[in-house]
């Protein structure tokens, strides 16, 4: 009798050792972005990770400012902080580096079990030089600014400035070396954004001598392979010959992307974290993915990674994983277009900035449901500063609350949701400004989604057809759906009615809910049922209230 027990104990010990080894191996894996069948996942500790993020204010990148940042993130139920590291603060004097802020930031993040995405404010922040050190800001002879068509000096540094690139790269490499030294074992920092909202307003490109010489050269083959010329233009030649009225913008995009590529490549050679860029958007209206947008007419930042030049950016900056849209356009049709334009097989969807006004909260469902790597509303920070009208008027818990209630239900299952998204199982919808019903096609099932409904009955039953549910005066509804099996779903949403009907193999068959469990996922990601919906709660679809609600649904046909 003792021998089997001894064998069992040996096997259990072996299993424990194997599990411990696997956990240790996962903890040492570098964060990375992987792709499969046109979908993407951010791998952290060896498994998909969903960023439920918040970005601090621009000037909160100092130790004394961090308590107000951490407090807001905690209230938001966030798992990731996006925060700047400024060139001016780590290298105030050339060649002398101070990383004390970075050290404090990483130490405090670990104590709070928070991951970090660092935002490198180097040569460009919102297209300008505000975060460069003073020894760079005021030395145009060494660090040249762009020259406009009339020969006047622009506000923005030239992407053709060799000394500027060398100095920025040196500082960035020093930062990455320090990160590796202090965080190479823990992986608290999971991504780095290189520069911030690059491009130039009011000036299409640099017209200085070095830029003019480069502009007259043939378009690189890598760019030609990814960015088609307008109709009737030659397939090779100079920028002007190939791209005509688009040439200035396209050339500037190539120049800035090439500059950033040099920085990212050097940084990743030292410590290979995923790196990305963000984008101050052009108006997305009326342009479908792959369509050629109108030429630049001083209506957006020329040269930035707008949706219409992502091909150029992919060609010029292969060490940049993706370009993320900074969404400060509250209109639902524009948000729809932006997400379509930036979610591509060669560009992972991630929203690194978004307005923190309450009207943006519903878009979290759509973004997460579409399989994004994550989302980070800007200004999740209790500093007494508001960027209204881009964001909320409030700087206290009233600002955080619309996002907190959504993050709170996703937080326990963020790993599982990221896995489902990478497998192509997730869908997301937000209420449109037109308040119209929407439809989502899934595997064998269609979801019909409507808004402003009372929870019982149909609109036709109402005496006053213009009567609507209280609290729905402004669009706030949304739902994220994961199809976890052929007939099984997890729904997370608010202020929405969901009806499911069969398609494909289930088309034409009578269908009904087999079971609808309301509940939540615990801290370990396990499902905890609270009650089963039936009768009134399912007769008119699944009517999710204003409080974000989680349902596990199983459908059946007969």
C-alpha cells in the first residue's frame, strides 16, 4: 500500500516543480505583440493581457504628483498607467542623466500591482519641442527646426536634423538601459510609446536644404510596395513624380517615421519592449480603410501616422509595432470610422488616448469587444486640471466613475477576455448618436441590439411612442460579447436590449434561452452565479440596466 502512495507523492512533487518552472518562465518572458489571422494580442508574462488603462496628465511625471495619479487609477479599477518620461527631466544637462523619477515610478507601481506604459516625450510632443531639454530647445544651429516654403523657421524640429536624432537616440537608449537594469526581472513596464503625436500643423514638410535634397530622390522601394500612387501616376520616380499633390505629406511621413525608427531600433536593441506611436487624428469621415483620403490642406498634422499613411509608417519604421489613434472626437460615426481605419492585419488596434468625458465611456465596450489590445482615457488623474472641452469638466471621482464601473466588471477576467479576443470570439457595440438599433453577426447567431427600451414589453405596447426609459437622454449604452462556445456567450453591458436569433446552421430554427445567469467573475477569474434570469427578465430580450451587468447565456433551438 505504501508504494502507490510514494509514487503519487513523487508525481505530485514533479507536477509542482513543473508548474513552478512554468510560472517562473512566464515571468521572465518579455512583453510582446503577437499576430494570428489578422488579430493581435499583447502578451505579458506569457499570456494575453488586456490594458484597462488610464493616462496621467502631461505634467504629472514627477514623484510628488504620483499620489493623485495612483488614487484615480485605483478608483477606476485600472490595471495599467500610461505616463510620460520627458527628455528634459532625465537629461537636463547634456550627458548627465537623472532617472530618480523612473525609479520611484516603477517602485510605486509594483506596490500597487500596476503595469506601466511609458510615453517618451523627446524631440516631439504634440508636434512641438516643449519637452526637449533647454540645451536643445534654444540651439537652432545645432538642432535645426523645420523651414517652411517661404524660408521661415518653423516651431518644430526637423526630422532631417542629424544632431537632434543622435541626441534623442542617446537619451532614449540610456533610458532603455536603465529600465532593463531596474525592471528586467519584473517586467512592470510592458510597452513604450516613442515620441507623442508627431507631425506638423500649418507646414506640410521641411523645406530646408537637407530635406529638399532628400525630396528630390527616388521614393524608396519599401514605401512604393505599401503606399500606392494616385491613378495615372508613375510607379517609381521622385516623391513629386509618384505622389503628386500628396507628395509633401507622404515625404514628411516617411521622414518622421524614419527618424523614429532609428530611435526605436536602438532602444529595442538594448531592451526589446514593444514600441508604438500615437496619432493626432485627421477627420475620418467618408473614408473607408484602404481608400485614398484627400490631400493635406492644413487641416491636420502633416507627417503623423494618420490612417492614410500607415503603409508608409510600416515601411519606414518596422520596429514600431502599431500606430494608435488618440480619440477626441465624440461623434459615434467618427469613432466607428477611426476604429475601422486603425484595426488592420498590419496594425494592432490600441487606443492610447481617449477623452475622459462621460460620453466616451460607452466606447470602451466597442473598443474592447473589437479585440483591441486596450484603451486608456486621458487625464485619469486627480490633479486639479481639466482639459475640457476635449474631456470632462470634473477632476474628482465624478470624472472617473463612468469608466470605473465598466473597468470594474472587466478587471477580473481581463486575461480571459484578451484570450477570447485573440481567438476572434469577441464583438463590441456602443450606442450611436442616432440611437438606432444595430446588428452583430456571430457564428451561428445574430445579436439585435436596441437602445432606450423599457425592460418589459415592446415599444408598440406604449400609449406614448415617444416615451423612453429614464436616464437615457444621452447615449450611454454598449455591450461587449464573447462567444465562448457554439451556443454560449458572455455579455457585459449597460443600457441596452440584446436579442439573439439563429443564422447559418441555426437559421430558420425556433430558438430560446436555455439559461441566462447573472453574476460576476471573482478575483481569480472564476464565474460566480448570482441568479438565473427567466420569465419577465427574458421575455423581451436581455435588458441590461444602467449598472454594468455580466450575463452568461446559453441558447438552444427546437
